[in-house]
C-alpha cells in the first residue's frame, strides 16, 4: 500500500471511514486480499483515493465522488467476499462511517 495523502477534488465528495480491530488469524490470506482489494477499488467508478494506517487499530479512509459509487463498491463481488472473510475470520470488531466532505485544506513542503 502506498504511503501518501490521497489527491481529492474540490469538495463536496464523500469519505468512507473503515475502522477495524484484527483477530490473530489468517494473516497471509488477509494481506493477499487487502492487496487485491486495493487494486480492485482503484478501478471502481467514482473512486477518488485512499489512505490507510494499521497498528493496534486499523483505519482506512476511501474517497468517492458520490453515494452511488459507494453503493456499487459495497456490492462488488470480490469486495463482498472480502467482507464475509472479515466477519468470519479477520476482524473482532469494525465500524464503517460514510461522511460528506464539505471542506478540506492542505499543507505540503
């Protein structure tokens, strides 16, 4: 996964915040699926970018042009497989939040 701040358009746009706590099992399968989902989501209509961090708690934020694009990604076949594995194997808890970004600003050197 790239370490960079996602390039997003001028607001408004949407953010999906996925916060998770991992179980101790299926580490190789999880990493393989995470890389696959990262490649798939980049091809999804309306996808704008993503940022992710993992330590004691995992946080992934993906950015979308509209709610329809978010719904389509949630229904994507491979993403649904990943969701099911997350529930049955990889996460002891998770929460998803969908937000409209109304304002953003940035700093870079």
